[in-house]
C-alpha cells in the first residue's frame, strides 16, 4: 500500500513505470528468483527513468515489484512496477519518470 503525493512535494520513493512481464501468459510460474533477475533489465531499460533528471541524484536506486507467488501467477498477475528512491533516504522532489521504454 502506497501513499500518492504530488511529485512537486518531497517524497521518499516514486513509481516510474508499470508494465506487463514479457513471455507466454500460459507459461508456468518461473519462480521469484527468475522474475527478480529480470527486474534489473526491465526497470533500467531506456526510457523508464528520465536520465537527465536522474543525473542530479547520485545515490538513486531502482527497484522492481512483481508477482512473487505461484498463486498470484495462476490468478493472471503479470504486472511489474519500477520504483526509484535514494540510498541515503533523502526525499525526491520532482519526477524521475521517463517517457517509457521503446517498444
């Protein structure tokens, strides 16, 4: 559960992208480790983050959230979320959301 705030206000983290996991929707659950390994590439894809804005934040961290159980997968959950925050815990002001990855 997350609190939604205006990006002009200081905030601890930011959702920068929401996407659908690639692959066959009928495929068996690949496991949390496999999906976690995919998050680095998916959440760091060109266009997910506004790189010009991000250069001002040297301690920027990118994290992904995704279905972690077989039950979620069986229910059809294939959405992943990319978040950014600062390693030092300082707030972010403004948006770091990019235009989205190239298709």
